[in-house]
C-alpha cells in the first residue's frame, strides 16, 4: 500500500519540497473557500429576483452531479477541504438548480 506521500507517479512534489502538511491543507481550504463563495452571488440574485432564464439547466444538472461525486470522493478519502467545499457548494448550486426547475 502506498503512503500518503507518494502516488503512482512518485512522491508528491509538495512533500519533496518539504512543504508543511498543514500548509497544504490550508491552501486546499483557501481554494475551496474561493470556489464555494463564487456561487453565493448567483444564489442570492436568483433568490431575490426569482429569475433563472439565463441560467443553463444542463450546466447546473452536471455541476450538481459532479459536486455530489466530489463529496463522495472526499468522504471516502477523508479529505477535509473537499468535503467542506463540495458540501457547501452543492447546497448553493443545488439551491440554484431547484429554483431553475421551479421558476424556469
């Protein structure tokens, strides 16, 4: 069984550079925060206006499916940033999807 510090392509470059594992997690949480917060303005706008005409149903269907799969992967691998970001983003994108289906 391979260790966390290696992959099928060799050691993780972050560990070879002696990067602190906590710093790696913090970078993951920062990235997760940015990509999650990006959905908030759209969710707020749709909630306030009840207007979803310019939103692609197909895109949000595929996005919510992808987020669900990332969430499952995060849960299975025990990856905190993946779990947190995909759970919250799935709520935001899922809310937009529900409003798209409800309001057209």
